[in-house]
């Protein structure tokens, strides 16, 4: 039932629109590195710089480190820590991802991810700051090294309940893997995201570029 509601929200909201939102154009650039510690455990590092205000300023840059545990054929659990420099202040975030990865026919993959994130830096008057994020990723392979993907996501505040639904994100892009054993990956993507039910909601158009390297 939750999946049906999520799909309805993800595909219906872009049609609705919100006239009071502020619109911003952004660019994200990132670097990822992954190290296989064993057949079932992977260590990952990520760095990203995000530009905002129609590319006139840096919103933040962050560093993230995490582990990815493969449990069975399709289940993954991935704890991580993120440190962000938000220009005006530092912030710290803990997150835990649980995902199901499905290999489908015709070089098609489906991934469902549920993320629980907790922001450690919250105002004194605010008791806690949890975020629940549900994401679906569809990926299709063309040729030997080329992929196209789409990745809708919905955001909840404090509880995984539609009364706390405050943001959605629609992402699509392409990935190119190269090198012997495909250790290198370049990803280009576009994101449209929109906030609502909060003060000064933001509508953003984002272009992103990432380079990933897998070791061992």
C-alpha cells in the first residue's frame, strides 16, 4: 500500500506545482571512492561541492564515509557519517540505508532504498531532527559500458508518515563505466526537487557531475 501511495505522489506532484516556491538553479560536483574490504563488505568515501543562488555562491561542501554490507542476494545495509561545511556553520549527520537490489531481465535493475538520517546539529528548541527518505532506482544498460537511470525520491520529517511528507526529488541521468573491470565511472544527471508544507519552500533545478573509483 505504501509503495502505491509513493508512486502516486512521485508522478502526480510534478503536474500540480506550487506557485509560492522560490526557484533556484544549482550545480553539484562530486568525487566517490569505493574499496572492497571483502566480498560482502565495501568501504566508501564521497566528497561533493554544491553551488546555489543560480551558481553565484557555494551552498556547502561535504565529506562522507560509510560501509556497505551485502546480506544475502538482494539485501544491503549501509551506515554512514557525513560532515558538512555549510559556509556559515558546520553540521554532522548520521544515516542508515536499507536497500533491496533486484536484477531483472534485459539488462534492467531495480533498487528500493529506505534511508533514516539524523542531523546531530539542531536548534535548542528542537528536540530532534530525523529524516526518512524512500527512493526507487531503475537502471538500464545499453551496450557494454553505458547506463541510463531514473531515480524518484520522497522525503518525510521525523516519521515515515504522509502527514510529514515535505519534499520530493526526481532525478535522471547517464552513467559510463570504463577501464579494465570497469573500476572508473562517470555520472551526469539532472534533478528537479520541490519542497512544501514548510516556510519558504524551494523549487530547484540541479545539474550534477560525479566521478567514482573502485579499488581492489
